């Protein structure tokens, strides 16, 4: 089947003010000898089916490192980004993985197939990205599976679940499977046409799910998670 090239979209903020972040410089913080954004962008450059990367940024460091790379386009933030009153809705709109940022980047480039990702998952591997793109080709673009209009990454948490709906009566163990699956925002892969048809939403009406390995799902969004991710990164041989 035809395997079209993918354009990767990523946002790098010099002062990262995402809603859950205590590390205001998490995007540019040194990690393993490089700024964290460089770890992610270099991985995207190594993915065989990604032919272009669009970086939305306010960082001079990004422009200095990648400004002359012919596979990379660097654009500024959408108008009024990170300004005004910070209601919950406004903060979500201005997060680096928001559909607003995605729409802004798509409008600045051509192409039909996109992968939107973030730069705070330093353990995400090139192989996992390539596997996700291959799944996008095999299911979303395969005419045999026309129900799928996009692909989204997921994480799994396995816990024992209890039913407390009748509290304070005794809490009972639920019969459901003892795990939950959640959207982790690490990446979405989608078509420009479906993004437009879904009112500028990259998560389609019926996305194909792709589970990211637990260790690669670690996100640096707090001082504690930075330390944990650094320990895991320095000991990757233990998680083969």
C-alpha cells in the first residue's frame, strides 16, 4: 500500500506554562547532555517516514540549533498565545499539544498526513514512533478499516478498582478489569482532511489506539518526574 510521508508538529516553549507543569523551563532543561526539546526533535529526524518537522516556538535556542536544517520549518506562536485571562478553557487552548496550536502549525505548511507530539517524553523511542506510524498506515489508511480516521497514543495504568458508590457501606471489589487506559497526549497521527472535518480536532470520531510502553510514557512535568525520568534514562539497559 501507499505509505505517504508524515509531517511532524511539535511546540517548544522557552517558558513552559502548561497547566500541570512545575518546571517552567522543562522544554529547554538539560537532559542527558542536551536540551529536552533536542532529544525529541533529533528522534523525529531519525524516523524514516517523517520528511518534515514544523516547530512552533519562541526559543532562540531552537532557532540556533535547527534554523538551517532543510527538513525543519520554524514558526512563531499563534496570535495572543500565552496572554490574557487564564481560565481553565484558555489554559487548555494554549497548551503545547492543543488543537489550537495544531491548527496554527498546519496552516503554515503543506502536506496531508501529520504527527503531533511533545518534547517532555525523553524516553520515547524512535522504534515506538515508527511502529505507531506503521499502524497508522495499516489501519487508518487501509481501505479495509474505514472506521478509523486517526491514531492516538494511550497509556495503561493497572490498579485494583473498588466500588464506593454505596459509601459508607462496605466497599466492594469491582468486577471490571483491573486497569484503566487514558489519553497520554504523547502523539496523535491524523489527516488534514479529517482534522478539518472534525472541526479542527486531531482526535477523530473513531481513532485507532496505540499503547505506548510504560517506561516510554514517562512525562517530565514536575521536579519529581524529572528526577524519575533521569534515573530511567541513565539506566535504559534495565528496561530492554
